[in-house]
C-alpha cells in the first residue's frame, strides 16, 4: 500500500510540475514574449529568412515605439499575418520619399544600418515627392532590403493597435543568437 502511495505521489508531482510549467509558458506567451519567424528577404542584411526572434510584448505598454525599432505587427491588409519591419516614421512626422532617400520633417533620414548604396524608391501608396503627415496613431515602416520589401511605401501606414511588440532577441540560427541592438537617431 505504501508503494502505491509513493508512486501516486510521484505522478501527482509530475502532473503538478507540468501544469505549473504550462501555465507559466502560456502567461509569458500571452503577455511578455512571443516567438516569430522571419519570412522572406525584406529585412536583409540585418535579418535573414528563417531566423527566429522573440518579440517583447510589454515594452510598448510602458513606452512609445521609437524610430529605428524593429517591430512585429499585424499586416494592415492581412491581419492574420505578422510582419517584421523597422519603424521609420512616428506619429506627427511628415514623410517624403525622393531621390533614393526618405525625408522626415524635411530632413534626410540617416540609416547607418543599411548599405551605403541602397536606394529607397517610392511605392504604390507613397509616391515620389509626395509629403504625407502621419496621424496620432500611425507609423511608417520599411524593410531594410528596400528594393525587395513590401512596406508602408506600398500599402500605407501601420496603426498603433496592430503592433504586436518589439523584436528583442534572435534565438536561431545558433551562430546569430543575441539581443537585438537598438538604432540611435
């Protein structure tokens, strides 16, 4: 009889440990961090196809997104998909794409994280030499691989409510593991 109590107690301990671990995982997934996979080449050279990232879901509950942050958001045209892009324009900014550059409030945007020879062209939504001022809840986002990125230049701005979180940590592939650096403007 004592043997069966010990075996039963052992299995109850295992079940209890499993339930607690599962509850902690669900809470972290829902409120703190969420895994995402980079799909496609729109963020090269800084992020590559098939890389895995952890998205910090709490930072933007405590502070506002900043220019240069790499974010994960629900795609404006297909909200069932999550996209990863870099914030270029903030609420209230006036954006213009002209002469291979992005201008923020009539000043050229310095983008040290991009190759020097990259040309940022206009798109279907954001046309050359057209100024657009962002509203209080809109963000202009762009992929780092500008010639091959579908972003705000093509489909418009990202509403604040669509932002899932900030790309925070790369955990795959193993040779690129690390905390993602923020860009200083």
